[in-house]
């Protein structure tokens, strides 16, 4: 009886079968779309590798020495770490030359000087030696400062905003990826921006404004 009734009303079955078929089709298309979207999306690191470095970056890559520069590729790219050099009044060039010298076991990708000059020391697809366990997946920026307070000069600050915004734009990383050395290890670095949380938050706002400009 049941069978007969079903056979007599095949019209009810067809739309249902069509709907199920359509749903399966849509699900498959969705899965395929997601697969290709994920596969086709370049990573932050791939995007950075392909980016055109701004003309205001003075590229002075230090030699591979097994310490300051180990020549080891970044595992991935998830963050940008801001530091202060901790040596008041020193220039970007002096800090670069220290990284390049035999007494250093540290380095950063970039150093920003007191006049806003930017020197690159380590290739952007390699690990620097600045941010402890986050060397594996971050770009590091050291900033020079005029005095013991660790506050950046106006020119250094402006260059830091510009460089950080360029890194965010080039990699697709968001504001949450911009952190202090302090946020990795609790070290008081960059000192002024650990002691003055408001100044750090203002910096992040300035970067966000520059990115969306
Ligand atoms: Zn630091």
C-alpha cells in the first residue's frame, strides 16, 4: 500500500531528489571553492618575499656568521616585534656595525636611527636574533633613542610608523601582529613603550591610520 502510494505520486519525490542533489552539488562547490581559496592565498611570508622594498630602506645585509646572522629561513611569518637598542645616542649605523662585528650574537631585520634612517641588516625571509622564541616567525625592528628614557625621537617614531605600516600592508598582517619584545619575554623592551602603555597604544593607532590611509 505504501509503495503504491509513493509510486502514484512520483511528483513529490522528484523535487526532493533535485533539492538533495542541488544541496550536495553546492556543498561540493563550496568545499572546492574553499580548497582553492586556501591554496591560492599566499602566506604572509610569501607576500613579504614578493614585496618591493621601499626606496628609503638602506640595505646593508650582514654576513652569515652563525651568531648574529645564522642564515636560517623563517619558519613562517606571524608578527612584527618592536625593540629599542638600549644604548642611548647610538646611531643606526653604529648598531648595524655592532651586529656585523665579531662580538655580537644579536641582530634585527631593521634598525631605525635617530634621524629616521632605516637600515636593513638581515634578509626578510631569514630569522634574526632579537626576539627569543619568536625569532622563528617574526620580523624585528630595533629603534635608536636619544636618552635613557627610551622614548623615540620624532623622526624615529615617524619612520617606525611608516615601516610597520609597510610591513602590515605587504604581508596582510593586522595590528594584533605588531608586538613589543616585552610581549614575548617580559623584558623591558622597548622601555618607554612598556612603561607607557598609552604611548604604545597610540603607536598602534598611528600604524592602523597609516595602513588605511
Ligand atoms: Zn628587545
